[in-house]
């Protein structure tokens, strides 16, 4: 029972963490009325919580594997009590920056659950369960929608204090319902980092999540104030529209994970970054509120799906280092939410509009689309190489002139020849002399007519010993239907033949 409740419990934890994480940005239109915040400093107030929320994800992912999610969640939510209390009594711009920095712990708890939850489910369900857990980022929508409504009635300071009660409830829930027997991983942090930092897949996933989750965070932070100042919407109306963005992105996250369990994840990412490219391009033309809504909702759709797909990919490529990799990737996603609001604020100050920023998002998304396509075809090549190197049958590839261009490890084991001893030579180095010329003439006639030949043939190893093999030779044709290579696959059947005689 305790194991079954971990997914809903940890999802609730994430909802609460994200509610606290965006507390300042949700209430900023109200806070500005009481605290003097320079116009050019607004972006910093909303962006600062993202800093610690991003950087802490790396150690929290690792520590979750060492000590378990229960302890980490309890510690994190106890820590959050202090900045929430401090912000409730803030009176200056600096108070908001200091309190906001430590609100980042609420965003950092993401890497705790995304590391812990998959331990309770089979690998083929990891995409979906991580998507369900990731849907906990709907906490940003809850705060964005509910906090302004409460602040309109009770004031923003009392609204912030309501969050203290929420945090206390979450701590108690984890104390009694958290799993005390969660599987632990004792590998040292330095050893895990050594095995992953040179892997280009890690940094590609960081880039992809930098865009998908980063844009989700950036739009969540940036939209409430932007909709009020740019389109003249009421504060509650702006909060509701931002909540709609968050809800769509949140609902698409488990859908993205579910799809990734059933379809090729990289193909799904092609669709995601194609959508990003077009929607960001639309936003760069400073459209009307209707087109702006369309562009934002498309980004929400793509962000949610992309977030779900990426955390299906991580344990697939890094099964033994999922904790630390989840931390690094999710940290980059958080940082992706830190920089865009600041860049947009600077660009608006310099140019008077946001077009260049959205155009930059479009170009980065297009570059990511190209990288995903490259990864897809690299994986196909890598898979072919793995099959070639892992199969027990000897494989030899020649060009159309009959020169050997590639052999696999099983070839060397069966024949005694190392690759450098046969590459560039004719396969007749294996010729035993037992078959006559008519045998070979009929073999090549079959290959020309049927495209393949299959049968028994005596060949000779490097040590001079003859052996009987079952050989299949296939002609490999290009797009024009012309033969450009031959592939031979064989196995030693000498033992079985002599046993039956």
C-alpha cells in the first residue's frame, strides 16, 4: 500500500513545491502596489527564484538515490517555511530578492520525484508515470489563478501566509506516508559524473529541456505582468489566461510520456520542435491578442509534450545514472526559465518590442529540430553497429568489386583473422580449395538472379584448418537498384555435421 501511494503523494508534493516557487510572480501585480520596484528590476524579482530552483536540482537528484525521497521532501518543505514567512513580511525590493532566492527550493523538488517515482514501475511505463508526476507543475497554475483571487479579497500578505499552512500539511503527509524502504544507490557522485559528462546525449537532452521546460517557466513568470502591461488586461483576467497556458502544458506532459512509451521518442521531439519554430515565429510579429493566444497555446502544447518525452529518454540512455542525469537535465530546464525573462526585458528596453527574443526562440528551436533528426539517424546507425558487433554469426561486407570493407568480432573469432589482416583483400583468402570452379560459378549466378545464395561451403581458417560453414551471401542495392555491396553471414557447422555422420 505504501508503495502504491508514492506516485500520488509525490505528485502532490510537486504541486505544492511549484505553487510556492511561483508565489512572487503570481502576486507581483499586487506586490507592486505596496513595494516600490523599479521597472527595469521587475524581471529580476520573478527570475531570481529560478536560480536556486535550477542549481539545487543536481544535488537533490543524486541525494534522492542516496537517502530516499521521503527525507528529501521533508527537509525541502521545512526549509521553504522560512522564505515564505519572510516574504509575507517583506517591505523592500531587496526583501523580495532574498526571499525569492530561497523559494527556488520549491522548484528544485522536481528532481526528487522524477528520480524516485520510476523505481516503483516497470521500464515500459516510465514515460507515463514520469509524465503523471511532472503534471504536478500544475501547481504553478494553481498559484497563478488562485493567488490573485485570494489577494483581491484578503490582501497579498495574508495570501502568502496561507502557504505556510499548506507547507506544514505536506511535511506531515510525507512524514507518515513517505516510503522508508525506498531502494538506494550508493555510487559516489564523482564516479557518476565521470561516466556522463563526456556523453553528448546528456548535453543534447539539457538543450532540449532548456527549451521545453525553460519556456514553460519563462512564460509562466512573464505572462501575468506582460498581459496587463501590453494588452491592458485586468490582473485577474491575466492570471486566468496564464493559468490556461499552464494547464494545457501540464495536461500534455503525461500525454507526451504516454506517447513516448508507445512511439519513437525522437520522432515525437521532431514534432515538438517543429511546433516551437512556427509558434515562436508567429509571436515575433507582435500579433493581436487572438494570434498571440494561439502562439502561446501552441508553445504550451509543445512544451508539455516535450517535457514528458525527454524524461522518458533519460532513463533509457542512462539507466544507472538516472538520478544525477535527471538532476543535471532538470537544472538546465530551470535555468532555461531564468534567462528568457531577463533577455526579453533588456530587448524591450533597447528596441521597444519583444520580436527579437521570440525570433531567437524560433531559431534555437529550429536548431534543436536539426539536432533531433541527427540523433535519430545516429541511433539507427549505432543500432546497426550493435547488431553487427553482437551477433554470434560471422559477418563480412565487401564492395561491388569483391574487396572486404568490414568484418565483425565473430568473423575474427571464427576465422582467426583480425580485421586489419583482411580488410582490402578478396574473400578468397578463406578459400579451402575443396570446392571447384563450377561451385563458385553457380553461387554467383544465384546471387545475380535471386539476389542471394545460401548453402554449405568449406573454408580455411588462418591456422590452415578447414571448417564447414553455413553461408548466406546477399547483394545490397542502392536506391537506383544497382548492387554496391555484398554481405556474407556464416556460422561454423563442422561439429554438427560430424556428429550426424
